[in-house]
C-alpha cells in the first residue's frame, strides 16, 4: 500500500508540473522573438520616457491609444520602443499589445496625392537665388576704363 501511494503521489506531482508548464502565455505580450515588430498602445494614455522610468521627473510624453510603436527590446517592466517619428524611449510593457494588421498598414502605407493639383499645393519650393545662372550683361554697358600702363586687349 505504501508503494502505490508513493507512485500515486509521484504521478500527481508530475501532472502538476506538466499542467503549469503547458499553460498558455499571453500572445500579445512582447517577447524577445517579437523585437522589431509593430505594437500599439492598448490603454487610453501610456507614459513614454526618453531615458527610462527611473528619471527624476515624470514621463516625457503621453502616448494616446492605438499609437503605433516598433518594439526594440522587450523587458518585464518597461520595453524599449521606437515611435513612427524615429524617437526612441520606454513604455510600460503592460500598456502595449501586438498591433492589428489594419493599423500597421494604415500607418506605414505611403500617401499618394489624389490629383496633380493637390500635389502642387502640398509641395514646398524654396527659392534660392544662388542656384540661378548669372544674368548676362546688357549690350549697352559702358566700356571699362583702361588701366594705365596696361596694354589694351584686342
């Protein structure tokens, strides 16, 4: 009877270990294999720190919900992310989730103007006079004054 209770205890222990190791993980949570992928802010506002959450002052920015970020380095508390404008900083890992494909495609798709008129209105031309060729001298310009002691040119 003692042997069967030991075997039964061992089997129950083995099942408990298997049950805890087979539990599903949160698919939206950042992992090391997901670095370089797009994530979105999942809360109403997420604190964004340029140098990390241990700064002496508060957050540098507040990111609104569905702000698209690229995951650089995941971490347990705060993950390093890159905003679409190129700024890098830290946001709480629990405040971001894997971005839906429609949000990624809307944010990363190039914008094409609908008409040539719109394209000409949106372009900004900067006039730089240094890039223009010099204007020719007028034909009725006076003859230059000869330098004394120099021979005239033919």
